[in-house]
C-alpha cells in the first residue's frame, strides 16, 4: 500500500538493510499526476484563492502522516530545536520525498523564521501559469505538508511561498515561521 | 488461551493519550475496564518520565516536577522490569508511544520496537488511506504482521 505521494527519491541509506524499502515513482508520472490534481481543483472550485487553500489542506493531511514515514526511515529521534529541524527538512526530508535538496537561509534575529530555497522543484516541470491563474501558488501543497509534519512534532508554524518561479521570480522560496512550540501536557482531566 | 509465549500485551498511544491500539497475547488477570487500564498505563508512562527527568544527575535544567516539557526534551526511560513483567517503551518525536509488556527475562527490545514502528505501524496503519490519524485502529494486516514478528523475538 502506498500513499502515492512523492516517494521517488533513491534510497537514503542504501547500505542500511533495516531501512524499509522506499518505493520509487517515475518522476514524470508524479509531476503529471500532481498537475492533473491542480487542474481538477481549478475546475471544481473556479477560484484561485480557494484552490490555494485546498492545496494547503491536502498537504496538511499528507504531512501529518508523512512525518511518521519520515521519522521511521531517517532515524531522527528528536526534533526540539527549530533551527536543526529546518536543516533536516531541507537536507533529508526534501531529498527523501522529492529527490532534491533545499537551502535554509534568511534567518530572522530570533531564530523563529527562515526560508527554504528550492533551486530545483520537480513539481513544476512542464508547468506554465495561464493569465487567469496568476494568483495560484501551484506548489502550495508543499507548504501544507511541512506545516502538518511540523505540527506533529509539536511545532505550530505558518508556511507560505514568497518567491515562485512560475510568478517570474528567479527561484522558489518558502517562508517558515515558528508560532509556538507546544509542550507535552497530561491529556486527561482529573474528573474523567 | 494458548500456552503463553514471552509476550504479554502491547499498547500504542498518541500524544493526546488516545490508545490507538491494544493487543493482548497472554494476560490471565484483567481487573479494570479497557479504558481505565489504558488510561492508567498512559499515566504511568507520563509520570515516570517526569520523574526520570527530575532525578537526572547529569542535567541541571530540570524545571519543576509536573511542569510540561517539550517533546524530546530531557531524558527518558526505555524499559523497566519488575519481578513479574518487563515493560519496554519507544517514544517517537511525533508523539507515538509503543509499549510492549513481556515476561521479565526478556532482553533489550529497543530494536524490536523500532522495527514494529517502522515496518509494521507505518507500513500498515499510517499508509492505510482508510485510517483516520489520531483514531483507534483495527487492522488485520497489522495484527498478522505483528504476531508474525513477535514470534521471532527471543
């Protein structure tokens, strides 16, 4: 059984026999399938902003599952530092699920906001935005994935695109803002 | 019930204390309702962890007992043994706790718990499109794979 999402990277640690096999998906098939989903959303919702929202929500639902897949394959055992976590997403996470790596840059002074810069983005091969869709964040699903995955490791975040090649920028830049790290609390009330 | 192997039972919890799965191999005595039993187990893990952090001789950043900690912060325990059973625990950064209760002579189960998480829980539950994250699951494939795997544990 497969989630069918982006498992096309080569094995991260091919030498490690205990690592479960990472299924690979043909890159073109993946790109075209994603394109078909976005196209269908545009047809269904007829509103670019609504499609952006839908993509983000879809990504979120992928993210809250993907995190366990990621943790089990990467052997990452703790995610407490936001800085470290951002690096892991850029170097290990993107590599594992999209087959590319991102660069972490532009930290703010408090260390709660940074950018992930993607020079190579396999989602947008063959894509051009028509005049009517200039407000579309075509890759918004990725923002949702990261937001969902981080929420599962107790980091509430806000993730959005600030530069997008499809909008004429020179690269893809995603802004990651840490809102709150949620502590572990005893989940039951005393009178339950 | 069949002749007892070395396994007693297994619990999987998420961060919110929901028991996602309870699996029993051999448990001759059950006095509580499943809900009470699972809640007590989660409470045991939660309290024991806050005690281990408080008593850590290597760290001076302990805070006060019972004060919420960030996940992964501070030390944690991976097993304890009594004269009648051994409890082994795996906790992931995503808040999943896998608890395996076995006979007290069982060796180190950290690798085994890791295997159950990676190759059984993630493969058969997380990747199951019909599973709603955060809810209790019942999954034949998961049970079969788990039963198969624990037979290999010595």
